[in-house]
C-alpha cells in the first residue's frame, strides 16, 4: 500500500505558521551564540577542484573563525563539526536551534567547469537565476548521502525546482538580519582582501532553512580556479578568509547591540543611532535610493522628530491621495537596514524599506538583485 507524502511546500507552510508565534530569547544575560558550520565532511568530501578537498578547507576556515570569536567577551561558539566527520544537514540546523543561537554561518568552497572566481554569500530565498539554483542544488544533493533522507526531508527532491518554493517561509522573519550579516562579510572579502565580489545572493539551501535564526552560507571562492584554489588551500588564504568572516560577525553583533538596546542603557539615544550608522560597513547601490517607510496617512503631519517618536531625518511625500512618511535616505543598503531596525525599536513595528530610482518607486527585491553577477 502506498502512503501519501505531504507536498514539500505545503509541509513548510504549515511549519512556518507554527513557528510564527514564537519569539527569540531576549535575555540580556544570554551570551551571543554563533554556530559555525563547516560544509561537508567524512565520506562527503565536497568538491575536489584541482585536487583540493572542500571539506578540509571549510573546516580549517571555520576553526580559525571560532578561535577569533572565542577570544571575545560574551560570545559562545558552537561547531556543527570540529573533525572530519559527516553531519546530516537537518542535524546541523538542529544544533543551532537547540542552542538558541543568534547566528548560523555555514562555510563552503565553490566549483565550476570554467575558471570562474570570486566570493559570494547566500541568504535563504528563491533562486534568482539558473546559476544560483545550480549552486543550491549542488550543495543540497548531499542529502542523498544521508540515511532515511526521504523521511528527514518530507519527500524533498533537490533536483526539482518546485521544491524550492517553500524554503523562504521558514525564515522571512530573519531575512533582513541575514542580508545585513551577509553584506558585512562580503564587504570584508571585497574591500579588505580584494577578492572578486560576486555579491550577496538568495538561494534555496536546505542547511539554511533548517535553522531558525539569521543564517548565511559563505562560498569562499572556487577551488576549480587555479589561482583561487591554491589561495584557499594555503594557510595564509584560510586565515585571511576566516578573519574577514569573524570581523563581519563582530560588526553585526555591535550593530545589533545598539539597535536592540542590549546595552545597559534602557533607551537608545540619537547619539547611539548616529554612531552606529556612521560605523556600519557600506553596501552601496549606485543610482538607487533607499528609505524606511514609517506610515501612510491622508493627514499632512509636520516631520519634526517630536511627531515621529524622536526620529530625525523624516521626510514626507504625497503619493496619490496619501502622504507617505519616510525615515532616512541613502544608497547604502546596510545603513538603511540599520535605520529600519532603529525605527522598529522606536515602535514602528510594521515599517519597511522601499527603493527608488530617478524618483520612481521600485520593487526592493528587484533592486537587490542588481548586484548579483
């Protein structure tokens, strides 16, 4: 007798709804927990471009990242693996969930049939193009190496495009934070290590949807590229890449501490807001302007800070029969992300980011894809 499997995307819609009623632990005494995931391991070597082994390089980088973070006060590091062993994808996410982690960072190395090169950092989402889908499918196919994978992943087929439909639902709440972390890491690769920037992207990685916190998957470069493969296989390259990832995590933590009042001060001051914005790593989208939409109303209201819970830099624009009220204005997406976080902290829980070009409002998701290569 055949048993019926719940369709993958329906299954995750149901699970997403159940998790939408839960909230993060905001206990100020809780350490900042970072789960570091070295991709592959054991009988799964990952890609072997130029004879190098992805599983070993990823592990070396992760251990170096952990060593840096463990030296910092109030940071707890948890590893999904510290040795050459195989860990199921669903177990990796479960480790992070059990730890009530603040971040999940998965480290990998890329491969291609050409001499492609460069770094790219992924957050969970529907594939934006065939290349992103191919990368995700390649990483997700590791589930075939797991025992009882059909039961563990509810009939999920990594080769079927429709299987990616439900992946974003589990982490919509954390997507903004994931993008911020990914941008900080990617900027370090580009601006401090001069690695080729393949940008922040979205794709349907199983290992990311298993974790219920801000999560990123870092592709540190292509082992199949002669020069980049040798760099990643070297101690120098692994140490530099680890430093860039660790610094991105620390910058994220610093910004989050200010934005969510985890400091001893119960209220965020305007000075703290300005300082956090000034010190945030840049992610510039030339030609585009981002704003945080606070509210829409038929009433014309003065944009003084006293009318917007103390927020400065509020602007007003009449669109149709409504007045739209915006906080901030910048082509730096990381800056506007942080401003949105501050606005939510001030009480604008439903605020969101909008994008403009030449005065015309555009879909934010389309604008974010413009930097994908």
